C-alpha cells in the first residue's frame, strides 16, 4: 500500500514538473481569444470550492441554457468584485449536462489593471464590447453580459436587489444582430458577499477606481477584508426570450430594443423579488 | 508583359517579394533601392541611387510601369536609424512617390502598412477589422509613420480615383533571417515585459507577407486595406519563451521613473514600439485577406518563434 502511494506521489510530482517545464518553454496553447485551458484547470478547484462549499450555490432552470448553439445570458450584477460571473460560468461548466464554456464580459476598464487583466483573459473573459460579443455569438458560443455594469457592482447594500439602469440596450442589439436568444439570469446571494455600506468617492477618484467600497471589513481589516462573506447563493436561469424572429434590422429600432430590454429587466427583477423576504443570507 | 516597380529592393523583405514576383509569368519587375540588394532578387532589373520626385516620375513613365509596390520604410531593418531621416523617407518620401505615380499615370499602388496603426487601447475589439478607426493617438515613431502614410494614401486615392490602392497592413515580421524591430526585441538578452501585463501579439513570417504582396500586385480587381497576420495571436511572455529567451519583469513604476529621468533605454532595453503596446493588445483580423485576396499564412506564429529559438540556440553552440 505504501509503495503504491509513493508511486502515485512520484507520478504527481513528475506531472507537475513537466507542467512547469512546459510553461517555462512557452509550450502551451491559448484559444483565439486568449483562453488558457491549463490556467482554467488550475483555477477549477478554487472555483469548485466557492461554488459548492463556500457559497453553497443552488441552481435552477439550467435546462433553459442551450446545450448547443449561441445564447446571450443577461444577469444582474452585484457584490463589488465580479464573483457572480465566475459562479454562473462554474454552474454551466459543472452542472449543465453539456458542460459548456461560458464567456463573461468585463468592463474594458479592467484591462488597465495589472495582473487582473491577463488573468481575466486567460479565464476566457472578453472586454464587454458589442463587436466581441457578436463575434463570439456568431461562433455559436455562450456569452454573459451584465448590463448594469459598474452601477451594479458598485451598488450600496441598502439598494440590494434593486436593478440599476440596463445601460443603453446594447446587449439587446447584440442579440438581435446575431439572432441569439436572451436568457435572463437572476443571482441571489452575491449582494451580501461584500456588504458595501458607503462609497468613498474622493478616494475612488484619487485611485482612479470606479468606486471605493467601505464594508464592515474593508478597509478596516486590510487584505483580510477582501475575503468575501460566505452568504448562501441561488442562481435562476429564466426561460429564453427568442430574438431571431425580429431579424437583424430590428437592432436599429429603439422601440423593439427597449421593449426587449425591459422584458429582460422585469423578468430578472421579478425573480429577485421572489426570494423569501425573511431570507437569512448565510 | 506588365511592368511592376518595387521600391525598397535593398532590404531583405524587398528581395523576398522580388523573388516571388519576378518568377511569375508575364511579370517584368524593376527594383529600386538606395544600395545594391542584400539577398537574391530573382529576375529583377535593379536600379540603385537616390531619386527625387520628378526623377521617380520620369523612371515610371519611361519604363511604362503599371503597378508600384512600395516597401521602402526606414527603421524596419536598420537597428539604429536616425529618427529625422526615417521620418523624411517614410512619410515625405512616400508622399513624393505617390505624386510621381499620379504624374506617370500608374494604375495600381501596393503599399506596406502595419497592423499596429490601430493603436494599443483598452477599447479595441478582440479582433480589429480593417475599417476600425484608431481611438488613441500614436507617439512619434515607425508605427505613427505607417499610420500617417496609411491615412495619406487613403485620402490621396479618394481624390484621385484613377489609382487603385492596396494597403497591406502586416503584423510585425519575425523570422530567423530578417532583421526587424520585433525580432531584435525577442532575440536580445532577457527581453523586458511590464509586470502584471501580458498582451497578446501577432507576428508574420516574411515569406507569407511576400506572397501576399505578389498576390495583391497581380490580382487586378482587388483594392483597399488588408490585415495580414499569422494564424493565431500569442501572449508576449509566451512568444519570448518560445523564442528560447527568458522574460524579465519590469514594474511600471520603475519604467515611469526611468521615463522621467530619460533613462528609458537603460531600463526597458530594446522595445521597438510605444509603451502602450506592452500593456494592451492590438490584434488584427485577417479574414478579409483570406476571403478577398485568397491569401493564407503557411507559417504559424508558434512555429516561427520555435524556429527563431532553435536558430538562436545553434548560433550559441557553434
């Protein structure tokens, strides 16, 4: 028995060594958008831990995410750091029968951040520009958009679960141009990960950040304050809203665009409102 | 026999294009250069010397040139070109050449440009199409000269529609034989990168680029701008490692201080482009060239870099 475990340890060590040597020589492949499968494999245990153990994410309506073909997921955004996107992607990668890769879109401002920007790219995220989303959807991929943007993640705790403005409807235009179904996604629990009591705007301006969160733990506890609160999460995938019937020309019709945007927004808000009023977040 | 004139025969890349083009049937190629060619140019008639605008027009007229291929961009293959002389040649020299083409009633002009003229900006799409308008300004240097020439030529043919213009925007040429800005960066000792950033870059093998120039020169109906890149982008650090080198991290604050003190070169080493390209990607989409020009890169980016790495290793061992 002991010999066997030694053998296993030996092979694991050798595999790790091979992996490091290959990375040093640059012998790895990324996809055209910069997604690095090996980095995703490295991060998977961490995401799995957050998904199963830490936030105990409950998922509903995964059958509304297509097993093949394009789809534009639209989710509410909250919780200072974009953990919600990571958890939606993990839900589809782990619990969906097709185990699909979902591409999160991020605000291009994140590209300016050292370390964060290359990490996002290697995890398969793309800057949230219409051109990028259209290209991915035309390749029949799954893309997730957060139309609230910074107004969502920078929301105060007292405003939790109240959706902010849905941008200018750009996400609907993308769906119409590519005929991709819109899949509203409601995330409950991310609002509590960093309860933002106040936004220190002067500090944010000084550091050129979109917001500077004051939570019960940050900046009081320093780096420890960046550990998210282990709230209990629920992600609901709502029935898809088809857009192919309108045709690509509808993307230039503001009436249709705003009608669809409002439909998505109200679906998400209604799903969020269904959360138990006495819900204990932990 | 259709007469073609290639400006910039004295460069390695010019010779490469001449080799491909001059061996094609029905092609009479004249090569123009400041000095004699440095590599085999096939069946090209070579003219050397410095030509003024009117002299150029005279040559074009006398030889009844139909198509001009303009590759003479200083700063590509010389490692320490004087910046003022470079600008003179690249921008003003190119403007004079276009003027001469107009005077000599040249039908087609093929101009070399660069995919980096879109600039390094966070608002760039992941794959930049030819119609993209640059959203940031460029600092003086080779890339801005390409951008100036690109814009000037585009506006020039708008006013003179009798000239057909093809702009071939090439990714940085990299190969074991060519001296180019990015090859020099990748083969220097410990190339620097900015700590915390790892932009994706695109490269192109000179052979593939030469094929595209020959295609553009001989396919009569094609015009407009085309991005030319090897199959897939690679990460900057990955490119350095594949080229058999080790990337050296540089904190941005250190680089900022060096910039203020005027010690950029000492800290950054040889980086041929502006510093924004060390942070943000500028990745061009070459689908249009594949569709309309029927061009396809045969050397993949990783293969080019591996060859560069092994040629460097054999150089050290010998």
